[in-house]
C-alpha cells in the first residue's frame, strides 16, 4: 500500500508538477527554505488531514492564490488505485476531500519540543494519534473546546455567573470521552515504547503517564462534574476552568528522572522519535493499514549510533517512507527514488 505520486497546486512554494513516490523510501535533498518540509506537509494533509506545523488552511495557500489542491493515487489492497484529493478555497473557507483517510506519522526537528516544550505540544501529539484511531474523537474534542470557551466567558462575567453550571454536563460528557481515548493512546504507547526505544537507544528506559488536568480521580463524567463543583469558588475568582483535558500533560521520564530536565539533547530526540514510531505501530494495528512515515531532517540531529539505529529500523520496516535531508550521505543506497529540491521544484537525482 502506497501513495504513488503527489501533485500540489498553489500550496506554499511547491511547483505544480506530479512527483512520483517510491513504495519504500523516497529521499528529498536540498538546503533549508527550498520546500522540503512543505512537501512533507502536503503529503500529511493529503493522507491524514493533519497539518505538520499546526497551521490553518489559509496559511498554506501560495501568495496571491485563492486556494490550493493536493492530489495523488493511493494503491491499496485492490488492483486499481484510488484518487486522493484535497481541495481548499478561501474567502470563504471551504474544504473538500475524497478518498480514504490514510494513517501517517511525521517527525520534524520541532518535535524535540514533545519532550522539553510546553504541555500544548504533547496534547497535540495525543490528539493527532487519537483522531486517527477513533473517528469520534476530534468532533468530541471540538465540542469540548466550544463548551470550555463559553464557560470561561461566563466565569469572567459576574452577570453570567448564573449560567456557568449549565455548561458543566456538556463539558463533562465531551471531556470524559477525550480523557478516555487519551488514556487508551497512552496505554498503547506504553506497551510499544520499550521495543522501539530499545532499538534506538538500548541503554535508556522510558516511561510516560497522562497527568489529567485538575486531578480528577477517573475519566468518568460523574467525577468530572464533581471536580467542577469542588473548585467552583476558585474558578469564579480566577475566571477560568481549572479542570479538564485542556490542562492535561504527558509526563515523560528517562531512567527514572524527568526527561525535560535531566535528559541530554540526544536522549530527548530519541525519546520524541520513539513516541512517533510507537504511534505508527498503534495506527497500523487499529486501521489495518501500514502508516506512511515522514521524516524531516532528522539525521542531522542524531549522533552516529542513533542514526545507524534509525536506518536499521527503516530498512526492516514495510511502510512507505519519505525522508528529507541536506545531503544523501546518511541514507546511502537505501532510497529507491531521490529528488533535489530548489525553490519548490523537485528534480530526480541519479542513484
């Protein structure tokens, strides 16, 4: 199973040309700011509907254009490819997609912030995995966020304090579902991380736990409502909701100590990469499809041992992988197709 090619029109700086992709490893080489990451972002949007950098569709349109289009034939288990198509127009914003959702996992240099950055980035990672394994998850998350916004506005206004309680049941119903799926994702990651990290960095031991925002005892709606009731006075004083998934964090430790404080930069990068690769295994198990893996300039940030370990994992894997790098020394002869990118134009490079 693989995406056979990608055609991007009016997407960031990418030229409107069809780019064939290998069923195993495709390598894209070029200096920074030429379009390598843009190409991976286009792939991730077309396949899974996820933005690599968390940006809105409006920000992805080429300058002076009123929308963008991404297309490519997906070869599944059948004999004929199915066309994947994502068409976005702005003013007003409209989106049309066709073809199956394909699980995909991307790793970029900024993913180091999964370990040392703010809780928001770790929540986004959980949401990306959860949204691909449970179709109900993202609609429930959006429902929760709308109720949260309305409740916070009511908390900030004395005149609206009387309606604060009316948002509690909706917040608890949607929020408890979000918690339950995040718990499921974390439990599944815990099962897979020892093997993945053992291949990347055998000397390290990694543990993760979900720290629920507000310290609710369980993920049930009843406990959520109880916590809201207990903290009602404090919330009115502070004008903000203090319990719920919007305050969650994914606690990461290495060898028994907090990774954001005690892990070296090489360890932090290995831990972040292990999280992404473990999520790949979850997506494959749930969807029955082998996820596409997108690696954006990861080799330059790893030492020799970790580079060799990642290359070994890639050589053993069955999934389609697209890799970007500033040169081709690390990949060697592993890539079936190679491209050089300049100013958004990808040109084939001989092996």
